[in-house]
C-alpha cells in the first residue's frame, strides 16, 4: 500500500471521514484493509468501553489496563527528531497488543482470574498492518490523554470494586524522567502545548492504588527514562490517578514496578517483534519465570519475585544495553498458574563423542516409570515437561559407566543441561 493510501486510511480512522480529493483511493482500500486490521473506536463508542470483559466474578478478580503509543500526533511524521529530540516509534504497540491477546486467551489462569482488559493504542503505520495479521477481534481506543484518563478512572474503579482484587498496568512509549525522579510515559497527543500534560505520571498511579483495598498491583513501564533536556517543560506528567474518596491504609501484599530501563537509559525493541520488554514478559508468563509450587513439582506458578528476576535476565539477552530495574515492594505473590508444567529442552552430551554411539539413555519419572514419547539422543535436545526425573545410561565401554543413573532436575528458565565425560 502506498503512502498516500495509508494516509487516507489513517485519516478515516481518526476522523471517520474521507477528504473529497482522496475519496476514490479511500473507497478502494477501506473494504480490504479494515477487514484485515482492527481499528480504534470513536470517542462516543469508547465511553466506558472494555476491550475484554469476562463474566463478573463473585470473588476476587484481576483487572488489566494496557496503554501503548508508537505514533505521536505532534512529532514529525517523516522520522526526523522533533520536540526534545524525540522521533516516532516503530515497536511500542505490537508487543503490547500481543500481550493483551495472550492475557485474554489465558484469563482464567491468572490468580485471581482476569475479569477485564482495557486497551488504548496508537500504532505506527507499519504496526497497524501487523496488528491485522495478529488478529484479535474487538477494536481498541486511541492512546490520547483524554481517552487514557477515562480508561484509568474506569480501571481504578473496577480494580477497587472488591477487596482482594489485583490491578495490572502496562504502559509503553516514549519516557521522560523528571528531576524529581518520577517516571512519565508520553501519550499520542503530547507536545500540543509546551508541557507534559499528555503524559502518564506513573508514580501518581502507584500512590493512588495504595489507598484502596487491593491484594496486589503490578506496573510495567516499557519506556526509556530520558532526562528532560529542556527545563521549561513541566516536571511531571499531567495524566494522573487520584486516590479513591474512601481512602484507607495500603493493603497490598506486593506492589512492584518493573521499569524497562534504568534512569537516564533507554529501552529497545525491534520492528516486527515489538519491544524487548513485552517479548520477555510473554516468555516469562508462558513458563520462563515459572517455579514448582509443591514438592512433587506437579504444579507450576509465576510469582512477582521470580518474574522480576527472569524479566530482567531475558530482556538483557535481547539487548545487553537494556537494564530492567524494579521499584515498589516485591513480596512474592502468585499471579499466574500454568495448566501444565512448562516444556523445556533437556540436553545431555557424552564425551568423548566415540562413546555416544554405544550408549543408550532412558528417562524415568519419580515413580520409576519410563517417559513415553521421549527419546534421549546425545546430539540433540529433547523437549520435556519440567520435573524431577532419573536418567538411566547404559554403555558397554568404558565398563565403569554401565547402567549409571543420574538425578535430573529439569526446570526453567533453561532446562537441564549436562556434559557427561566418560573418559
């Protein structure tokens, strides 16, 4: 699709109208592209909108808000640096959108289960097409300051609706660290005026969540923490969350903030993949950050503390320049229960290689039963569910290694790896 056609599409999405001079191109592309890609809904439709609404629960629930901005209305559209030297982004939205879809599909596995997901996105032109390939159904709302204020208020109200609920917030985009040390994430319509009124004040949200009756809150800040180069700008973001009127002592067991970058450093991503923090978070929830919750290793969970460790490690593997840091208070709090133990590569190599051809290996569970469907080869790893096993090795040469057994503790993040020297 050409640039002119894409401009027509973006105009239709934002205004609901097609310019007369562009109407022929618009009429040709709209039936095709609107079928491929979800699109933001109008301001009238968005009043009180929820991207995903599960059945209302009589007991506790998790409520999620995801806000991500790649395309900024008041930065140069051609990629040149604009206000404060900032450029358009290309990967902030895609990863956040994939995260939202995965959370929706696994809503019942969260603890407590996810009851609602609110979604505000301003994708780049390239991401808009990629979102259509990902799919996802219902449309999001634009990540403007007015819309995000409304979403924050509704999310806070839902989160505080029952004692013991959990609130989760994921924000992505350009980030500014104020001289006061507060993190601010810039929204779609920032820089319309020379201030940060259209930016989320992360610390105000953390403070406001603490005066209700939540069991826990998790905040993910997928943004750089650039220092303000211009002292004439306001110090803090203007999109804030006020404490509820019936404020009370903080009841949260755990209240971590996961910052995607350290102060005065940057966060990174890749076009087509999304941000590295979002990609790492998905891997952690799928099993990388899982731990066994019982002695038999039959049940696996993800808690806030292990998530912080593995989120930092995996993000830095994507890009060594990026350093995830934590704020708030992170007491281990289970947020997700896996339906099955995570599958990981199990690798055993025999050295010297000439002994491998005469060696046979078999894996047994804790009850002494062989694992069906698992073949141990010495050259390639086998995908095996996490657990405690026994590896039996039978080799004729050398004699001292006939019928040898090894305990195998096969667990995230990387699984069991062993180099067995038979020399």
